C-alpha cells in the first residue's frame, strides 16, 4: 500500500468531461465508505483524442451519442442532487484549470479547487477557460489568485508536469474520463464504474482465477 495505511485509488479527471463532474462530486463519500485514499489526477484529453485522429470530443463527432450524454448527465445530476447547467461551449479549454489543479495538488487545495471548477462549469454553465472565472474560485479558497494565475500561465515546471501527467494517462491506456486506477494497475473507465473501482481497490473485487499452466 505504499506510503498510505489504506488502499489508494487514482482518480484521473478532465475538467472538460461531464462525467468527471458527476464523479468528482461523489468520490469523497465513496472513498470514506470504502476506507480508500483517493489521489486526484488532472490531465488533458485533447492530446489523447488527437492521437486517435479526433479534433474534438466524440460527443460532438457523433451527435446521437452527444444527445444521449447530455440527457444522461441531466438525469444523473437529478438523482445525485447536483446542480446542472449545460455550458454554451463544449468541450471547454481546460488547460489553465488543469495547471492550477496540479499546483493545488502539491499544496493541499487541489481537491477543493477541482470541485469548485466543476460546479462553476457544469453546475452554473460558466466558461472555465477564462481567468475571470477561475480567479474568484481561488480567492474564495483564501489563495492569491493573481499570483497563481500568473504561475499557471508561465511556470515551465507546471507546464511540464501537466504534459507528463497526460503522457502517463495515455501510457496507462486511458482514452476518456473519468478513470480510476488501482494500485495493482486495474483500470475502470467512467462514472458508472466507480463502485467497481472502489470495491477492487479495497480488496473486494473479484480477481480472475489464474489459468493452470
């Protein structure tokens, strides 16, 4: 279990992802229920989509799939009592928010920031690519918004860390969001696989039997 006394589950999320919003708002309660430590891992889907020859979200490329997704997310938000407002632009540019989330992950405010960004985007329909939307979130957390926004835009180390995180996600076989990766390398894709991911991480998942040699 590494440096943690409890099992660890990596939560790979993308701010542009509707289902990542639903997962982010549920994950803390589930982690507590299963006694699992969650590591929040922001990354970018854009480069992964580009590697597959896509120029935008598959929900835009395939209109029927997109229509279903929006209705599905609307139902999920109703069921989980989450605010929902469809943003005017989809997917949104999440680069600046992801860089800030990485800074926050190292400084102890990343999870609170991530949840607030998701609420602003999919709960209030705001445009999270704009510093004007992210600054008030940082300020509400008691942080120096101006300094952090400047750092996220110019710090080469932060840029490199996000690039590395995205490359790591791709190396794990991640092709969408959200994803949950257990310590033994099991990958669970989608908000609807969160229960299975936590059960596996907590040692309750059904491991396949070893084939006889």
